[in-house]
C-alpha cells in the first residue's frame, strides 16, 4: 500500500509540474517556430497537449490517445505537406510510433515519459526514411520541482518493496 501511495503522489506531482510548465513551453514553442521550420512537441497529459493546441490552433495538428486511429494518417499528411501547419502536437505513446514526421526541424518534449524508450521512439518520428537534415531533440525540464521529501520517500519505498510481488507488478506496469 505504501508503494502505491508513493507512486500516486509522484504521478500527481508529475502532472502538477507539467501544468506549471505550460506557459514556458508555449513561450519556447513561439521562439522555436519563429526560428525553425516545423516543430514536433510531445507530451503525456491531455490538459498539457490541449493548452498547446489552443495556443497554436491555426498552426497545429494533434494526435493523442483520443484521436481515432483511422484519422491519424490524414493528420500526419497535413503536417507533412501543408505549409501553414507548422506544429505537430503528439501524445508520447499515441503519436510516438508508426508515424513519419520528417517535415520537422525540431523535436521538443514538454514532458518526460516514465519509459525513456517511448521518448526515443517519439523522437525517431522525425528521423525516418526521407529525412535529409539533422533534427535536434530538446527535453523541457523543470529543475528542482520534485521536493526532496517526496524524492526521499520514493527512494525509501523502492528499497523496501522492490523485491515484493506488488513492487514487481507496479514497476512492470510503469515500464521499468
């Protein structure tokens, strides 16, 4: 029970940090769009993705877990071919595999995923066959937003239950 409570607390904090970063991510995206060509931005929480989509509504398309699978290719095609569509907003998991987003000049992660491999897959959407340019990837971090108390509690819980059945199930469900 203690491990599950610690993960719940960390998940809430992860969301709170993501929401707190929204204005800064939006500011950075304005700068990136002014300086670069097309941009991919990935996130996890719907309210983060929705805030970005609202800000850039006329310049952006979006694919996340709410987007019907049969609609995704048309959305990708708009990003790839329409000059006015300069921003692709993607859910890390829903848009992070199987899509070709080589029109991008920059990849930005507004949030981190629990599983680093999911982020690598998402970034690889810009590095597909047909990409002729180098495409940098940027992680948008909020330094020192995880209080030491919560970090210490999480570490203590990890040590106390990592070998338990419950601990293995939770870690596996989170991709560890």
